[in-house]
């Protein structure tokens, strides 16, 4: 079979790969997207839910925000619960910007629909993806398509958007990347329940029993999380135990219990901080979870993926329009500034809110002091708020 030629080969159709493909299309640059999973799988995979203001702006400016604007929930802020009291942070008052609740798989659905409606190449259920010649000007991606046919994709630029467990990053020779990593001694048990959310806004709770988070997807659908030990078996958590524990951790003086409903989806997510530097090797550019992971507290993962590809799309456009690779050469440094800010924020939110096994009274007092500070000092609250709503691109 003759090689397929394109300008940018994109491995992975998560938020990073799909947003990149769309931004390139708007700039008149051809790409081919290769995805290991099926369309159905991507569209039902429950993950992140909070979009930063810059992410919403980018999606709307790119013409894929129509359903988002109609169906998403716009929130003024979040709540932090501790000492059995609810403390509301009003991000609109503090920063002039709000946050948006809209499931990651809804963003993915909108982007897949836009790509297929435009008749642009997106191959699902590919296998055996291998990169060749990434240190040359003529790199290739070999893969087996959904019909079992072996194919070659030739493209001057390759975007590794294939997530943390993808194949692109491991093909960079050992010693060419510096890896920064932290594991956390806990995980999140997450559920999606057909039950009206009891809180109006996303609520983070710090309690003696551990951390809990009450979020939502729609007016009828709650998304809830509990801190659990790493590798916690789901069998140990029958529905009744999940609801009881959520109620115990989220309770404040005078609050009503959560609305209970059928649990439609459940899973345990490990918590990790991870960054590779640089986010590039030769003609391979890593974006999103392929290059960095944050623990989920603060909801930065998907937003960082979108921020990376906004930078990459501009750099790729310059390269193909003029042959000038200066922006491509600056891609990694520019992205890593934002990445490290989000790494710090996510680590800080995680450390402030969770109960580390074996934490002593000194650490507990520091956590409470910090929680009281961010909910009572306008300066401290504004710092949390501007990070949460998303710092402007380029800052
Ligand atoms: P991904 O979304 O992982 O997309 C990568 C894509 O590449 C996938 O579709 C994958 O199938 C594909 N792929 C992998 N290998 C190959 C291959 N060899 N060939 C072709 N395709 C390949 N963030 C939050 O902010 N809040 C949350 O609550 C939250 N929950 C999460 C729960 C889970 C279980 C996980 C895994 C992540 C969660 N995240 C959360 C993080 C957030 O979802 C990610 O940061 C975001 O998905 C990153 O987008 P991405 O496009 O870089 O990677
Ligand atoms: C959600 C996830 C997060 O990690 C977070 O910090 C807030 C909300 C969510 O899935 O809705």
C-alpha cells in the first residue's frame, strides 16, 4: 500500500490530538489522526469535567463551542469545606472570570463530530504504532489500520498526543529526556451517579476521614470522588459504603445529605505528578498527558493539554508557511512555563486537602492554617482563584 502523505501526523485522539487537528485545519494545514480506541469508547470514557476560562475561549473561537455554550454549567467559583463549615470562593468577584463544567467526553464528541463532518482523516482502532526517523527531516509513522492493513504515514512533523501510557514518549532514546516524578500515597475513587447534585458548585472537602469532592455533569448527574488508599479494590466499596463515606466527609453544620441515585460509572484513579523535559525530540513533539501528568485536584489535566496544542498549532503554522522553525524550537520552553505552574498548583491543592497516611499533628495544623488563610485573606483567595480559572495564555 502506498504511503499516506500529510503535513502533521497526530498520534492519539484525546483532547490534545483532536484540538490540535482542528486548530491546524483552521490554519489550512493537513493532518491525519491515529487513535487506538473506538469512537464509542472515546465518547463514553468519563474523565475531567472543569474547563478553565482560556480553554472555553479557545474552543469557542475555534467554532466548536456551540453545544458547550448551550449545555455547560457556568460557575462563579468553588467551595472549600473544613471544620464542618462551607467556605465559598467567588472567582468572578476575585478575578472577573468564571469556570465551566462540561465533561471531557462531551468536548471529545464535539471535536470528533466536527472532524468527521468536514471529511477529514481520523482513523480509529489502529494498532502497532511505531515511529521511524524522528531525528531526520522525513519521519514516518507505521501502523495497522482498523481493517488490519499495514500502512505508512509520512509527515514532516509528528505530534505525540497519545497520553501517559502512549507509545511516542518511550521511543525517545533514554538519556535524551529528563523525568520529574512524584507519586502520592492515595488515589481517588470516582463515581458518576444519576442523582441531582446537592451542591450548586464544585465542592472540595478536607476532613478527618480524608478528602472528598462533589462535582456534577448536569442538573441530574452528580460526579463524586473519595480519597482512598492506592490500588483500592472497587469490590470493597459497595454503593452504600460510598454514599455513607461521601456524606460523612462532606457534612457541614446544617447540610442536607447527598441525593442518592444509581451509580452509572465507577473507577479508581492513581495520583501522580510527572513532567518530561524537553517536550520534543527531533521532529516528534509531545503534548498533553504524553508529556506531563498532574494529580486531579484543581482539574488542570485537560486544560494543560489544550494549552500545549494552542502553542504547537501556531508554531507548526509558522514552520509550514515560512520554513522558519524558531517557534517549533521554542515550543517546549514556552509550554513548560505553564506546565510547571499547573504542576505546582495541583500539588499544592492536593497537599492542602488530602489526609496523608501517617500525617502528624504538625502537618494537620499546617493544612488547616492554609485552608483558613485561603478562605479569609482576599490576597490568598485571589491567588488560588487566578490559578484555578486559568492564567491567560502567554503569562
Ligand atoms: P488522553 O485523553 O489520554 O488521550 C490520549 C489518546 O491517545 C487516547 O484516546 C488513547 O486511546 C490514545 N492512544 C494511546 N496510545 C495510543 C497508540 N499507541 N496509538 C494511538 N492512540 C493511542 N483530569 C482532571 O482534570 N480531572 C479529572 O477528574 C480527571 N480524571 C481522570 C481520570 C482518569 C481515569 C484519567 C486517565 C485521567 C483523568 N484526568 C482528569 C486527566 C485528563 O483526563 C487528562 O489530562 C486529559 O485526558 C489529557 O488529554 P490528552 O489528549 O493529553 O490525553
Ligand atoms: C472534577 C474533577 C476534578 O479533578 C476537580 O478538581 C474538580 C471537578 C470533575 O470531574 O467534575
